[in-house]
C-alpha cells in the first residue's frame, strides 16, 4: 500500500488493489485531497460560473394523471429546452425510495473484501459489477466516486448472486421505473409524430441499467470532481438523488459557461434527456452536459439508464425530417457509440459532436 518513502500509492491502492475511493477514505482517511484527484483549474466550478439558486429552475412536473394533456405538454417543453426536469406523483411510495437509498449505502457499508467480489472484470455476477472513477486506466485525474452497475434482471437467475443488502430493492425499483420510462418515451415520440412500436421500444429502452453512485466524504470538494462534464449517451435517465445532500449541476445553456445546481426535491425523480434522443429527434430534444461535485459528507445517487440494444442503428428519425429538414447526425451503430464514449475520460459532448454533420 505504501511506496519506499512510506507514502500511500493511491492509484495502486484504489484501482489496482480494488479498494475504490471508499476504501481509501475508510483506511487512510486523507486530510487533504490526493494529487491524483485534483482537477485542473479549467474543470473546477466557481462562484463566477454558477447561477444563483432559483434564477433558472428545473421544472417540477406532476405526472399523477398521465392522460392530462398538460403533462405531455410540460414534458415535451422541458425536453426541448432545459433537457432536465423533475417528476412527482409518479406512484413510487416514499418508503420504497428511502429503502433504495438505504440499500445503496448498505452495499458500500459492506466489508471491503465483500465489495471486491463484484469488481469489474472479475465479478461473481454477470449482471452486476463495481468500479471506481469513470475510466481509471485512461484518466489522468481520477473522479471521487465508486459505483455499482446493475443490468435489468430478465430472469430470476440473473440476480442470483446479487448481495442480499440490496437485491430486493434494486429488482423492485427496476419494475417500478420501466412503465414510467415507457410512458415518458411514448409522449416524446408522439410529439415527433412517431409511434412506439416493438422495434421502436428496442431502440428507446431495449436495455435498462441502474447505478449505485457513491461519493465518499471529500477533504477538499472544491478541488475534486465526483463525475466530470458529460452528457448521458442513452435515451433517457431517471435519477433518484440523495434526499439531503446535493451536488448535481447542469449546463444552463448549450454553449455557455454557466451552470445551475439541480437540488433534490422530496420524493421526486429527476429526468434528463440523453444523446440518443437528441440524435433521433434531430436536435428537437436536448441532451444536456452535467457534472457532479463531491461534498464533505458522503452522498449517494441512483440513476436508471434507458437505452438501445447494442445493434440498434442510431440516426435522425424519418418523422423528424418530414418537413424537408436535413439530418444533423451521421448514422452509427449504438455499440460503436458506446465504445467511443467509454474508451476515454469524460469530455463533455465530444462523442455526440463527433457524428454531427457539419454543413
């Protein structure tokens, strides 16, 4: 764990020995941020580039009546402008949301050796794995985050080796989120004059994945990134934030340098548009760059990512071009898009911009 001079080899301990940043905090409890986590100045948030709270709020939409035309109107408007919105009245009981957050903390409260059993590349489960940062073998600066990824359990055996501390809660949340996602995506497709048939459903939500994101207490949160600047590469993300601690920021305008904090709203789910939906809609819907900062106390967040099956071909929908509009993106197979995104550190929206057609 230590080098010849007695100093902790942070990368070796966190990444190669599979302890994660949670292990670093538990064992070493650093009093200052290790150099491996100090972000360059241009990647740091400051008072000068954060808009004042309330000056550019994220809409909160009551979806308790999905048949209300106002619900569809507000969802499509938010997807076209801010790219982020929060929903309440979604039908998931508050106690289930609290139990899911507790399950996430419960997993990261397991003994280090138990967590290591699920480390990516050698996990005891084919549908669940854990790692740290984003792409720790490609990043020059690490992100102050560990996370577990779960794939939707198609069969009972799919989750057989998931730990009991979170298995039941994850399965139940997947079941709850799936119909909510389908209703929202159906609304967004209708606005594009497109029907959500079986083929369309495979493209929009053929895969469902869930993260437990864990951000341990950070000695210098102002110097670190929990998650770097990026946009989500799927169609739709439905996020359960920590119920107390904030840390999520979204870019206020597509090309500006201002950011807005997206605070947790009690019992709400935060929804954001992904790259695939922006491409399919030919820019009618917005996939917004966002980032996460750590705090001096630990924080969890739990996103569910709805996305295409790997062999889906992603390109602007025919319906989005019916008025003679030219396509703004090249055709790409989704697996190639994934490979490009995950093969490098977080870098804003460069993956999507790489397939934009320049006129």
